[in-house]
C-alpha cells in the first residue's frame, strides 16, 4: 500500500488512524475529481480503479454514471459498486422510463427518482435516475422502456439496455 510506505518514510505508524484518514480523503478526492472531469462511465471506472490502487483501499465504492450514450453496451463492475443510469424524461408528455427486465438479485434496485429540470418553464423535461447496487458476482441485463404504460407496448418511444458483469 503506497500510504503505508509514505507513513513509514515520515516516521508514522502505518496502521494509525491518521494514515487511514489521509488514505480515505485521497481516495475520495480522486474519485470526486474523476466524477467531475469524466462524463463517460468507462473513464470514471478507470479512475476509481486507479484510486483503489493508489490508496490501497480495495473497498472504495465506485459510482458508474451511465446515460443514453451507453445504450447497448456491456460494463464490468465490482461487488458493492453503484450503477447509476440517468436518462432524459419529460413526464408531462405522459412518457416515463420504467424497468422492463426482471431485476436480478445480483443487481439490487436502490433507487428510482425523477430529477426536475433546471429550466423552470412549464413542460420542461428533466431526467429519470435509476440506481442499482452490485451485490454478487454474475451477469445481468437491465432493460428500460420510455413509454406510456397505460397505452401498452405500442407506445414505446425508446428502449435502453445495458449488460452488467459483476466481478
């Protein structure tokens, strides 16, 4: 662990609370910078893995942000990672995103929420945010539809899918 080597060089006990706190803050800072600088999920995943390597903290939780550009892709995550899918939605038109695939137990649904628009004009769209937690090793497919549920499958305006492999 790089933090332990630095602690020894500075004459500090590597297992001390100070070293643990510094490691946590460095890891959090790297992850925050990655989230702010990299809009694409794969870039964020690389930065989180780098943060895990630099700090030696294998339990760092990654938050992978996915959007329309990730439709049809496959991603690999570690157990305990958080997968966030954020898609444009305008519920005032009657169209809403919903989960169409059976939620696999290895991929637990943690949240489903609407993010209101920053634009305050009537009828302005926002985004639907789904949060899944990777619970166990395996593979699962997430399938989402943007539709008017009461009108049936013929009303599907958009489909979204991503395959998740959990290591």
